[in-house]
C-alpha cells in the first residue's frame, strides 16, 4: 500500500475511532493529514472508495494481529486464535468494524479472513467442495457476533456476558465441533477405504 494512502487511511480510521463513522467526511480526513479535500482523491478516491480502503485496512490489521508463523499450531488452535483476533479487532475499532460486515470486501487484503478460514478447514480435513460454504458460515458468525457485541445489537446478551471472553470461547468451541463434524464423513470414508483394502 502506498505510504501516503496508508497515512490517509490510518487517519481516517483514527477519526472514526474517536468520533464515529458518521463524523468521517473527506474534509475531516483531509484536515487531519494537512491536505485539501480534492487532494485526497488521487490517493483514496471518493468517500465510497475511502470506506473500501478502511475495510482493506481492517483486514490488514487483522492479518497482522493473527500473525504468519502458524506452522506449529494445530487447526483447532488456529480457528480459536482467529476468532479471538476478530473479536479483538472489533473491540479496538468498534465504530469502523461493522464495515467488515456491511460493505463488500474490495481491496487486495479483503480476502484475508476467508483465505485464513479456508486454510484452517482444509487442514482440518473438511472435504474440498464443502470448504467455501463452511468458511462463509464461520465468517458470518464471527463478523455478526462481534459486530453485535460492539453495537449492542446481539440478541439475548447482557453487558456482563459480553465483557468476558467465556461466552465467546464457548461459541468458538462449538465452531471447532462443527468443523470436526464436517470433516468426519471424509475421515470415516477414508477409514472405510483403508479397511476395505486390507
């Protein structure tokens, strides 16, 4: 990402963190970086493109928080770590985070979350044709739950329940079981083939 574009997006995100999404305008962002509103356009386009840039920036931040050195971590631990990283990002940027759920992912980093989930599912042994569907389902849960948490729109929850991680961790364990069950038919079929060949 171009340095000037990154600076502008960082300042836009900081503005949203401080004052909310409704306060973000081209003029307000331009003032933070010492440019005119028109001078932003070559770097971030119009307001819609700026919002897309924020989605991309959030995905970059999520990828950085999750880390790259995961070869020694099993898929169960990676899935839970990914879920916790999503929740941490939501809590760090509660006003901007809902953009991940309600704006289409357009930037170069926007496929990161889906790609990370697909890698976890493949390593878990989920059959290839099922991986995209289950990745979408888990992605929808993670983004929906955490968006509901930071906006106060999570049905059936109390502030005390959401403050701690126990409820969310229990849900992550449910996701692990979902993945295990999705991988089980393939594992059972492989066992049957092995036994049949003996």
